């Protein structure tokens, strides 16, 4: 038994065989497994592979078209050759296996190898650890996936990036047979459903028909029952007008003899789940070659799923998705207006999928869908100096009477004939456009804007957050407004983590596209052009995005300072009162920045008990300010004199509620603008042991107030934690003397990147404790600032 292959599991959980990738419950089962055929076979395969690798060399640099026999003849000069394995394209490399490792040493002892006048690059074959990958049964609906190596070899043969993009399109788009198969399935479904739902239409939409099809994509179908509803209503009206009851009964019996399912359901009054259950019955019992039919009636968009048995194609049938059909026609029109649109969309969608940003195979989740990625490309092309694609408003102006279309109250009009649209004069190459796409979105303010394809520009996010605003839309970290259904944010499911990863990948792609490796073909057989963009993610790339408190993005001019804290603009952290104030404000960034500065000052002085003083260069105006926190039924109002040392809690005198009200009505606090700087002093090690003290405080609170439903806010908790730490340090005899002095500089960023407040933390005097304290601040300050802003309804 090879002990390296057997791993004992914790807590008596048995064993795991890493070679066979199986778990075993006990020692007897383990012994049987080790002696079994599977384990012994894999052991032999691994030993054989290892022996082959030790006796092999990696060879490259020979002329394209060199035969297997020529390479064999050359290396036989050093000893017997066991085998030669050429790469699939017979032109990049070869693996030469010798009879023994002695021949390998002879080969490697020669410093220079040349064959047919070409200098060969010969090195020892790299050792790859053997890993067993069990064969999986092919799922009929499993989507085809092209291996990176296979794709790389195909694309590296192109002469330039433009040709690479066109070749990528050819690799992924449907073949003629695939298109024909899908048309036949739609025709079959149309024929069957017309028997049961007279006048109905089966309309395909989505990736299958929007000009951006890809091998194995689902078939999205819309069952249009409007004509059927009219047919049913007319039939019922005819029956009701018959005066003779016998005639009515005869008519009903004739309908029943025809086994029409419309006698069992009223399409106008029935619910969507009821109709879909009927659709599922027709699919399952009446459509040949269809199986695994399932009505999913509880989803956000209820559908009936099915699989075409012979081809393995998966399909969804919906009955309330007319807007999606129109969106599909819009994308078809965009693709027909310029031949560069399709290659660009294919490349960016494939990049987004490989970077785990879009294309969730299981549906839903916090990833972008392909429609959102496609709209990003369309918006980018609308915003070139010489626009390549027109805006939705521009298309509406060219729509004729036959093109007018209103769906669910939304104007979805645009011309069906692309010849009505003037030809664009843009001459940029695909290579330039792809690089510019990444640059365009790497320098984009996602948090503070909403992307509008309707008029081809961005709107400030505060236009959409007012309570009386007619622009109701679900806002998030990335906001892409549907070109027709203006209340729909097509990227509304994106969370903060995915958005941060999206921006990071955009930055990396933007940097790469500026390099010569992207722009020029490699003469040394290395990957180049768009291939590098499609490299699978490493474990570090898949790791969570950096904490929002620390700005680690390289290349940003304002974030090159090593000690900087990033506080991003988040709508979710704004209270209703704050939203009302920011609604429609063109300078919402400055107003939000002022709130952040007040909150930062409050966190440093009132929670961490640091001394903070404004510098003379601060641009400060005077306004009323107050932070209110709630503790169950109690309202605790803390008046904050920014830039002035706070009095000790012992010095504060008790006041009546009326006196407090008068005081808070007249209290003044600065309105921060531009760059704001404080000189701060840390008197105690308030960052050490906070978790332990916090846990002790919660335990005491639970014991003393077990019958009380009082809820203590996180701000109050953290303030009490600091007070407890200060008390402990005083009891231990620690003197309250300055430990760290530093400068806090806050400034606003936005417009050409995400709206955020950047804080540079610079030590005034070098101190060994500063780095330790800063690492605490970069996670603590953003969290507490968010809590302050959430509770700042009465900050002004």
C-alpha cells in the first residue's frame, strides 16, 4: 500500500484514496479497495506515465510540416526511439520518448540541436502529477465546451487579431445543420400546438436566434396565445347567442368529440401555472421525441422545460415573455447593421464566461446573463467618437407605421428593415475596438451611474432613487437599463462581490491589450492576441475580491499610496431621508462625500477615542449636523462638534429633552468639500483585543437583559468596546500618552471610475505600531462609516 495515496479523515471519518478519489468508511474496506482492480490499474497507469515522462524530451522549433519520421530519424542518433507524439497541428512541438533515461541524458548533453537547418529547442519533459478523472455519463443536455488548448491552437494560426476574432466566431456559431435542426423542432411544435391551441404561434427568442448563437445553447420559445384567446372568446360568444339549448348541447358535444382542450380551460381567466401545466401535458403526450418535461411554475419567469431526445437540446416554453422576443429582434437588427458587432460580442461573452463573470450554467445567481454582456457591447459601440450603432431613440425615429410596437405599455418600436438606417462611417478595426472596450469600462463609474441604451448615455443614479420618481428601477452595483422596458435593470442580480471581480478583470484585460503581445503575432510559438484573454482563472483569480476598505488596484493615479482606504458609494447603505435629499441632485457625489467625512470623523473621535483636528487648508462651510442612533425604545442623540475636542462623558451634564432639542436645533458642523485633512492622535491601543471584549459585552448584555428586547446598534457596541479597552488599560497602569500621530486625507473620486472616497493615511512620525493600526483601520473604518450613513437621517 502506498501510504501517500491514503489520507485518514478527521474525527473517525474513515479514509480517502487520493489516487482513485473515493472515500472509505473503515480499514477492512480500505484493504479491499487497495487490492481491487480499479486501484491496481490506476497504480500501473501512474507508474507507466511516470516512466514515460522520465524517458521523454520536449522538442520545438522545427519547421511546420516536419513529419514524425524525420524527428524519429534525428533522435535515433542518440539511441532507440520508443515513440514520437506530435501536437495536433503538427507544427508547434513534439514529445520524443527514448528507450531509457540514459538516451535522454545523451540528448540533453548536446548544447545545440539543429535539424534541416532549423535550431531545435530541446528540454526535459515537464513532470505532471497523475490525476484520475472519472468518466461521466454524457448528459443529453450537456453543453459543448471547447478546451483552452484546442482553442489556443486554432486562434494562434491567424495572422492578426481581427482574423482571430473572426475565427472565434466561426468556431462558436451554429453550423447549417444545427440551424436546420432547431427550425425543424420549432415547426414540429408549431404543428402540434396548433391542433390544441388554434391560432397560436411558437416564437423562438434568445441566443438561438438573436445572431449570437453558440453550440449547445438552450432553445427559448414563446407560446403566443393571443389569437387563441380571441378564437376561444368568439367561439363562446357564438354558443351563448344560440337560443336553442339543444343546439348548445350539440355544439358542446361536437367540441368534446374533437377532444379540444379549450373546453376545459378559459385562457383569459386561467392563471399562468394552470396554462403551463396544460402546455406540459401537450408536450409530454403529443410531441414525438420529447422527454423530461417539467413545468416550473414557481420561478420568477414560469416556464415548461423539456429535452429533445434525439439531439439532446434543452428547451424552455414560456407564455408571458413578449418583451424578450422584441429584445431578440433588437439584437438581430444591431448585428445586421455592422459586421464587427458579432465577432466583438462573441469574444467578450466568452471572456466573461471564462472569468466567471457571466453565463451561469445553472441559471440565476449573482452573475451577469449573456443579454447584459451584449448590451454592454452595444452601449460601447453607441459611444464611439463615430458611433457604430444607433441609440434606441434614434431607431424609433426611423420606425414606420408597420414597425410601431407597444408591449405592456413600453414603446418597443424600431425598423425591421436595416436599410432604413444610415451606414456608419467608423473605420476602427476589431483589434482596436476590443482594446477600447476594456478601456471604456475600466474607467467607468458603475456605482454612480445608470447605463441607458435608449439615448446612448449614462444618467446619474440619483435620478432614479426619489420616492416620486417615474423611473422605478432596481439599482445595484452595476446598472444597465433595458432599452425598452425602462424599469428593468438587466444586471440587477449582480452583487458587490461579482461587481468587484468584474472591475478587476476589466483592469487586467485593459492592461494586457496595451501590450505588444496582444497586438502582434508571436514568432516564438507563444500565445498572443485574444488567446491570453481566454486563459482559465487561477486559484488567486477565483479568490474573493479585496476588501472594499483597501484600494489595491494598480495603475490608478490616486490609489498608488500604499496606505489608503477605499469607501465606495453604495446605494444600499443610504437611508430613505438621504435618498430623498440626493434625488435629482447633480452634485450628489459632493453631498455624499460630506456625509462620509462626518462619519469618518465620528468613527475616529467618538468610537475609537482618537483626537482629530481639522487642518487650515480644509474647505469647510458651516451647517447644522447631528447623528442619531437608536437603542430599542430609547433615542440617543450625540451632538458632534467636528474639529473640536469632545468633552469627557463625565463632564457632560444631564439635560431635559426640551433643552436637548434646542441644542440640536442650533448645533453647527462643517460641510466638507474638496480634499479634507485631519491630524489625528492615537492615545491607546484600542485595536487590540476588540473581538474578545465584544464577545464579553454581548455575554453580559444577554445575561442582564435576558427579558429585555432592547437592540444595541453596532456603533454603540463598538463605542462600548473601546471604553472597556480603555478601562482595562488604565487598570493595568498604562499611561494615556500619544502612541501614533498621523494625517488623514480624504478626497472624492468619480466620473471616470467608481464613485468613492479615498483616504490616505500618512504617519507624521515613524512608529512601529502604525502599520498594525492601519491594517485594523482599513477594514474597520469602511464598515463603521456605512453604519453611520445608514443612521444619518438627521445628520443635517
